[in-house]
C-alpha cells in the first residue's frame, strides 16, 4: 500500500486518507445517535453548542441550533475533539459558548438511513 501511495504521489496524484464515520459512531454511539435524531428532525440545522444543564443560553429564534449537555454525555469535550479529528465537526466558538458545526459530509452521513 505504501509503495502504491508513493507511486501515485510521484505522478502528481493527491492521496487522501479518510476516516470512517462508522468507526466514530462505534466510539461514541449515544452522542452520534442523539445528533442523528436531531438532524433528522431538523435537516437544515448544522450548528450546535455544548453546555451544562445548569446554565442558561438565550439563542436567536431566527437561527435555531442544537444543544448537547455535559451531564448527558460523559467526556463530551474530548469526544468533540475526536470528532474534529475525524473532520465530522468544526469548532466555531465565539461569545464564550462552545459552538460547533457539522461538516456537510458528516451531516449527510447522519441523514442516511440506518
């Protein structure tokens, strides 16, 4: 496999190694299942925040987002870091609120029939 990659690389081909979202789902089934349920209900929403259930957040009613809670998902921040490494989400934090977006590829994966 390494020889084939080198051969193709020398000839100007770009080699892209992708990670399987299925493997990501195996690592954190409850979080991915909740994300899938959310996006199936609202298929055009891509943005989400993470927070404690003890906090309050006044969002924009014209820009709905999903919310995932630390109390519901153990090790939520490290899981989100893994999701970033899989190119499933992108961090878009501002205003001191941990904010992310699903990549379109991951959103399409979540919307596929199970």
